C-alpha cells in the first residue's frame, strides 16, 4: 500500500474511521484510508493464505492481474517484478535501525564471529607435546619454555608411563592438574617408548590440525618417531636432558636451544655473545675492585700504625700454648673508628655533592665507556667515599627526602628508566 499523495510506503496506523483503518503518511503527513479489496480478490487471498503471510495492496493487485491473464500471457517480467518487490521489502526489514540494534542481530553476529575464530584456529594449527614421564621430568617452567619455542600454541599434552610404578611418585597427579592426558603402559623395558612411537606415528588421525610436535625423551629409540613425523610434514622438536640442562633440537632445521634446569632460564649460545670480551670485562672489573680495596686497607693500616702505640711482647721463642694473646682494649677500638672517620670524605653542601657525583660518573665512563651507571651503583660509590648512605647525606644537607628524588630534580643529571632501575648520566658528560 502506498500514500495516494506522494506514493510513499512509509506510514503508520492512525485510528479508525467508519470501521476502516486510518493511516498517516510519515513523508507528507496525509491521512488516508485502507482501500477495500474486491470481494473476489479478497476471497482468493484468504484461500491461498496460511493465516500468517501478509501481502501488501500492490502485491495483491499484481497477483490479481496475473491470475486474470491467460496462461500464455504471464510473462517473466511480471513474475520478476513481484519477486523484486518481496526482496526489496526483506532488505528494508533487515537493514532497518530497529533490526540492526536488536538482540537477535547481536546474537547472529556473535555466532558468525565464533565460527570465524574456530575456522581461523583450525587453519592456523596447534602444537602437541609427547612426554616419556619415566625418562624425563618437566616442571611448569620447563614446559612454558618449550611452549615459547614453538610457533603454534601448545594445546595438547600427553604423558606416557606405568603409573603404578612407585618411582613415579605423585607425578601423575601433578601432570593431570596441568592438563596432561595420561596414557598407562604395562611394566617392561621401553614400554612407554613403544607406546609413544605407535601413538605418535598416527597422530594426524586424532589431531589433524597439529603442525609441531615436541618429543620429550632422552631415549635414542625415539629417533625413529622423529623421522616418521618429519616424513608426515610436521615440525619436530626432540627434547633431551643432558646434566642440568635441556637440549631442544629442531629436527627440521638442526637448530639447538639449551635451557638450564638449575636457574630456569635459557642458556645463551656462543654465537649470540662475544664470550671472550665478556670474560675480559669481568676480570678487569674485579681487578680494579680488588686494587681499590687493597689500597684502602693499606691506608687504614698505615693510619692505625701512626695513631696507635701498641707494644706486643715477642712470643716467638715460647711454645704455642704459652704465647701471650694480645688483649685489645677500648683505645684500640677508638683508634679504628677514628681512622675510619678520617678515611672518608665529608660532603659540606649540595654544590660539593654535585662535584663528587660528576667526578664519579666521569671516572666510571673513562674506565669503561660502555658501562651503564645505575642509581644504586652510584649510591654504592658514594658510600665508599663518604662512609654514609646517599639518603643520609641528602637528608643531612636538607636537599630532599631521598637520593633518587634529588637526582630527578637536579638539572645536572638525567635519569632513564630501565626496568625497575634508573640509569643516571650527567649533562656535562654527554
């Protein structure tokens, strides 16, 4: 039905007039009544209706015309026009704002998105872990590291063992709580290995989306399984234990990765770092630290010898059990404390503190230009020179509440966050 004035199909009901439905056009505002259908057409529509289908006036008129035409004159154009009108009304309903904002439309979108994600996961693939629990024990940290080695998410973990064996302990409970599937094998030599080989050889039948497999066992017989899985087009990692480390070998590329079980971290390979340079830097740093401690000890000993007059009797000719043991009185302790006080430098004000900090930074950069100086290390160097913590010095000089806040507020120094630490540099040293 259309508005008789503007032929718009956008209207709504507006009461009744003489028992007829009154309509108001949303486009031009004209009120009009629903036109009555011819009695014969109305009876035809009711006869062909299932009680639920709603047919517009335009469709009803076209249906009447088609019915009254001879069969040979019903053209494809007339039927196509009727289908086009139905399609147009269906699209208007689907694309209407009420439909797009409805809960049904939201649920439809959610289902489409879920199916899309599932399809993406199936196309992307997964990783799978096979563990000989009688031969190799994996803790949670080792397992997480193995998962990080794989390119695909580790979603399936299967452990093989004779779980009645008392040497296994409660490993079955631990692995089950971590999501492992537990496969029981009878007692016997290489029983778990044989089951792993039989199960792994047809792994694609049970898990068609698997792309990578971690074969975790140090037994050499598992080499046959690795070769078979490679022939099936899978990426294979052979995980074996050697001492206190795990060796993860990518059988497809030959790449070796090492993981330390003792410190729970990856062992850096010799290709990644210059080992000789690193060792030389460590030796140099330790040598400088030893020389500094030795010079300080010599200075304290000399100062102590000058200020303290202690006469110890010569006991070289007496037996060991008769040698006199020198008794140190309070004067000795006081001399030590006085020597220590005079050995340390005193910081009188903030200006002198900045000079001292600049000198420390310059000395460290001169000795080792690549060294990154942290705030904690700078504070350690100040304590060596002054005998006080940097926070105590800042508070005594009324320069703030802490050493870190003082450096942040000072225009002479810049701080750069590096994890939980701060690296400090001086503007004059850049």
